[in-house]
C-alpha cells in the first residue's frame, strides 16, 4: 500500500508517469521501508495505463466486489445480519436510556 500511495502522490503532484526511483524517493523521504518485490509488481500492473483508467477499474471492483468474496459473504452473512440488527437495536436503546441520565452541564458552576 505504501508503494501505491507514493505512486499516487507522485501522479497527483504532477508527474504523469512516475518511475520506481520517484516512488523510492517519496518513501525514503518519510523513512518508509521499500519492498522491491511489491514495487516491481505495482509497476508491472500500471505499465502503459493512465491513472484515470486505473482508478476507474478500481472503482468498478469496489462497486461490485470480488465475486467469490461476495458469494461467501452472502451465504454466511445472511443469518448473522439479523442477529447484528438485533444487537444494534439493543445498543441504540441503551444509548437513548443513558441520555436521560446526564446530570451535569459544561456551563454550570458548581
């Protein structure tokens, strides 16, 4: 993630085509460790692509989610969703009850 963030920072900073050295310089400036394998993988993935194209592809992935992960979450999460809603309702009720128990004011002198 550090390499991705540094790549995006370089691009947003006006460098339309950052190099590995640009990313290394950004990470080095903040004392972050550089994983050369991840840096190489990043540049393999972004080679020949425009930042807008990369962001659009990423947005699509976020909007639809990964198919296997979504299927697993849907299958296992349906039963848990009902339980979670009940827990949230209980928490909200306790919070509402607790609001009536406030007996001080920040603006009163004691």
